[in-house]
């Protein structure tokens, strides 16, 4: 079982650790997942996401190379910005969903799901070996990754962050990224003490991205300095009177569900194409990409099942794997995510169902311990991301 | 971790509090802590007859669904309807407002076979 560089930090915070995608991760802290969820919606929460995979792809032709492998168009993405994309097999099956950051004309930073890191690395390597000029570097243990999310996250971060010239950092717009130095506020005692500037400031890549539906950032410090960044954020928050605390993977799941973000292994898998997952918006059919033909064909034929978001009408907790039926009891699908959604205060979930049932207002029945419980298909998202005006 | 000394326990982590031949039943502090945030409790109808060791309800936390087992045989004469509105009572007051059901025992001597707080604590620490 792998451990992130923040493992001891989590233990000292009283986290409950559990296996996730081969990593021992904090599922929750003493506040509990529901309070952690509410904290992120109300103020700010800090997540360890260092288990995710991080690659650098560079070299002559790197942009064209990635543009062919990823469903999103990369050629028109400016240096300093990032974009969501899918990675498909030739048959349209989803290998992963990921974020690409353009570091330079021919240099890219990619963040993938923990469960797919090795698979994706091999996939990129296999395609790159045909090119000769493309380098793929696994940075998963060279950089850590933390997400600081919530309406007050940037307010705090701007107080402890400088740009590369040592000036106060102005956050980039949504999906932008920048190199920054994070440390104690300027003029603090720590600064005036005998510490050199280098030891109190850590150079990090910061992206204005996230997976919670709130404004915030994802921060990539050097692996060994990740605990420093984590502690600086939490201790500065308490000094500034900004309510903030750690949040675990359970809260991360409910926070990503409400704004309608997919989670690999649930809404996404190799058996599903972007058509079923309602992710055609992440595919640019105006350019070639691996899997395009297959996805176009599937789109034309129509999918056999589609993703539907539902809310329970009878009090009961749906869970991944539960069957979905119609009123007569005929199986029409399966639940892939089911939980208590704290912000909307309802039991809700996602299911793959027959396409004509994946329409808001339709009634579904979730089979919970042998009993059919009524649910209603609703429009996504249940929670509109704060940054989407 | 609290081990209420006024109740008796079974190894599946339910407790029973004696009041004549009527027994209030809930889950232990250790159980609620292991489960994490409770979001739903499924309880039987009043009048249901249960056997000792039989699953009579389900407690659903953010993490998972777990069966709740009767520590004594008898008839369910009362259910805690407050848990419908506020299932988090199980986390907040596992030995108090977070109780599940009251059982009219058909064989009150079953109570004597349950673990004392000290025995239960030793059992939990060995887990």
C-alpha cells in the first residue's frame, strides 16, 4: 500500500485511513464527512490528492502528439491554462478522464486518476515510442498535490502567496495556472527571523481548478515540501480567522457528485463511451483523436444506456451496485454512485439506465435490500458550481 | 470512547438498558465511531417479534449499510421516530437520544448473558 508524503500529517490530525486505488488515504477526519462537505461549501477545505498521477509530456511534436490522444483540442489552449479531457481507446472506451496544463509550446503537465496512473503511463509510452521525440516523465513522486477549495480559499491563499518576482500574487482566472511561492505572510516573525527566504517559501505550480464545485486551487509543491504547504495553509487560516480544515475522500465524493462531476470506476470505465457518460462536450469532433470514429458511430446508433441523476422520493440510501427497475420490477439499469448529498439534503445518485428513462421527471425504482424504493430522475447538476455565473 | 456502565453489550456492538422487563436498545459509542456519520436508520414496525441475534434494523452511514442485531428476544414495543428526522443522534448520543427500539423481553434472563461494560471494553480493545 502506497502512502503520500502527508501520511503522518493525516494521522496527527486524527484521520481514519483506508485503502483507495492502492493508496492508504484519509477517508475522513474527526469532524466527519458531512461537516467536512459543509465546510468546503461554506468556507474552505484542504484535501490531500497526492495519490493522483502526474506526468510531464514534452519534446518536439508533444502538442500534436497529445492532441491526437486526447479528446479535447489542445492546439488553441494558451500556455498558462488547463483543460478537462478524456483519454479513449480506439473502440471509444474511456481509459481515464484527466486535466492537461499547458506549461509551454511543447510542454504539458497531466493529472490523472490514481487508479489509472500505471495504465495511462504505459498507454502514453506506447504511442510515444512510435514518435521518437516525445518524452514522458512520471512526476507522481516528485510533486505532491493538495486541493484547497471553498469560497474563502483564494482570500487566504493570496495572503501567503507571491508570484515569481516576489510580488503579491494575483490568482489567474478559472482553469489558469501559475508558478508561485507559498510561505508565511511577508513581514511575519518567521520572515524576520534568521531563516533565509528560500526555507520559508516553497515554489509550487498552482492551478485554479478543482473537483468540488467551489472556487479554489490545486497546488503542486515539490513532494518533500508538501507538508510545509499543508501546514502553512491551515495555520495561516486560523491566524487570519478564516474557517478552514482538512477534508477527506468521503467528503470529496459527495462534493464532486453534487455539481455533476464524474468519478472513474463509477460514471466512467473502459466499457463506457462519452456517449453513455454524457461527456460529448469534452470531445472535439472537428479534429482527429483516438476513438473518434467509434464515438461518432455510437452517437449515430444511439447508446444502449445513459447516465441519469436521481433523487430518492422515499427515504432510503442508494449505493453503487444496486439494481434499478421500472414499476413492474423489470431491471432497467444499475446505480454507479449513491449517497447522502449534504448540500441538497437528499439521498441521491447516478445510474446507467435505458436511454428513454434518462430524462428528468421519469420515475425509477432502486432495489435496496430487496425492496423497490421510488426515485425521480432530475436535471444535472444538483448543485451549480459557484464559479459558473 | 465511552463505555456506559449502566447498560450491557453484545459483541455485534448493540447495547441494552434494563427497565423491568422492558429493554431500550441502541448501538455502542465504538460502533457509531467506526461507522462514521449516520445518515439513515431503518427500523421495524412496532409489534414485530424478534429473536436474540436476529437483524431487526439497518444503520446506514456515509460509508456503508450495517445490520443491527437484537440483544434480546421479544416484541418491539417502541421505535425511536426521532432518528427519522435526525439520524445523527446516533453519533451524538449513542447511549441516550440515539436509542433505536424498546423490546418487551420474552426471556429477560437473556440480559444476564450480555457483556458488562468492562467485558465489552476488553473485547473492543482486542479487536
